[in-house]
């Protein structure tokens, strides 16, 4: 068996190791690892994604991480609507907001979190490539895994992985869960999905909609991690102590109450609706003298553009009727701001 040496050079590390040239790697990414094992909170790994995206050379990176029981909710979600805060506090479950869109998820040590950072900025290409990577890695284990039309990977119609993404300048970050043997009781009680979302999935409860990978494979969770690394990556880097210190500085933002709880403005008009293939929306409008003063959109949809600048700001001061709103949005490509959202759908949400 022949071996080829791989040399990886980055800002603060050099790693040399051997990779067999007979292995078939469909995806050639660089695995990012830490120099020491340490129990860290979820915001550290979100900050690690940012650091890799901002500071490392423009290549494809991947890493796997695990945390103590934690709820992580999307950038545009109301924490009070998605998280049972009292249950979390009573059971020592942490909860944090992330910068990507999408829905609320639960993570623990029996669940894997996957992070993919790429210089490719085309949203559909990036997200579809990531979903294909994970789908392929599971299929190599003999699991009939298939990606859904939006952001889930399913086994026999049940969710085993949920995924989300966001942009930084010149970079895209995609991250997701892999339910190996997660504590489903904690998941069911710590998160509070709406009845609308459950009805849209054709289920009576979350338990009927999800599954865990340990039911389909004989690998331990450590063996599964090794499998994912081998299939998806062909080289690796180790972050230095200086890199970790920089990540810990970025991490602090995620602990601010203003970031975790956000602003949930009062509104004269508020409604909740789920759009197939787009997501759930909570629309709040502050209207005075029949003119829109402010529009707030929250939910588990995916933002692919600048929500305020490209969309919501164009509605300020507009007369609150269909004709005026249609005129205000006639030049806006809503799908370039919120994935798969049609202009007519948005107008129907507002009126």
C-alpha cells in the first residue's frame, strides 16, 4: 500500500501526516482539531467556526464537536417561543442563540455537531454540497439516508440530522446535528416546537418525527466520528494555544443577554404561518396612522441576504394596504433574502 505525505501550512501550525493513495475521498476537506481535550460550552464552537472562516486560508474545513445538554435556537427565533426556559434551568440544560437561521435543536454528548466552512458563497451549491457529503457518509455505512427538500437528513422518513447556514465575508458556514443516541426526553421537554410545525410534518409529536443513528449502525459514537473524518477529510490541522485564545475572545459575544434574548418588539398586528419549503414565520407589524413603522420577521426560515437592508427597510413608511406594499417590493427578489420565499407569499403574510 502506497502512502503520500500531506503538508498543511496555516497561520500558526504545520502538520505532516500520511494518507493512503488507494482511499477514495469524495470530499477533500481539512479536519480542524484542538490541541487538547476540554469540556467546552457550545458558544466556543460557534466562535471556532467564525475564527476558521475569518482567519484561516481559503480552503474547505470540517470539524466535529460535542457538548453537555444544550438547546441552540436560530438567529430569527423568539427564545420564549422555542425554549422551555424553566425546564432547562431545572435540569441544568444550557441554551444559546446561533447566528444561522433555521429551527431550534437539542445537543448533548450522545449527539454529534458538524461544522463545515468553505470559501464558496453560492448558497444553494454550498448547502446542497454539504447535505450530499453527510448523506454519502451515512450511506457508506449501509444506512438509507436521504436529504429532505429543505435542511434535514432522513432515515425512513424520520429526521436524524438538521442543518443550517450563514455567511461571513467571502465564506459560508454550514453546521448541523447528527442524532446518535440523544436523550429524547430532554429534547422533547427542553424545546417547544409549534403545533403548526408539527402539523406540517404530519406527526402528532416530535418523537414520531425523529430517530437516532444507533438504531441503524453497530459503530460506537467514537467510531462514527472516525468514519466521518475518514470519508470527508484527507488532511488535518491542529489549532495552537494562540488560536484558541482568539476563539475564546470571539466566544464572549454569545453570552450577552442582548444576543441570547434579542428584541421581541410589541406590535399592532402579529400572526404566525408556515410556508411549505420555506419555514415558519412570525410576522409583527408596528403601524401608526395606517403606515408601517416597523416590520419584524422571526422564525426558522433561512436568510441568504441582508434581511433589513434588502427587504424590511423598504416597508418603512409604506401605507398599509396590498397595493402600496406590492409597489414597495416590486423590485425585490425575496428569494435572494429568504431562501425559497416568493414575493406574493411575503405580501400575503403581511396583509
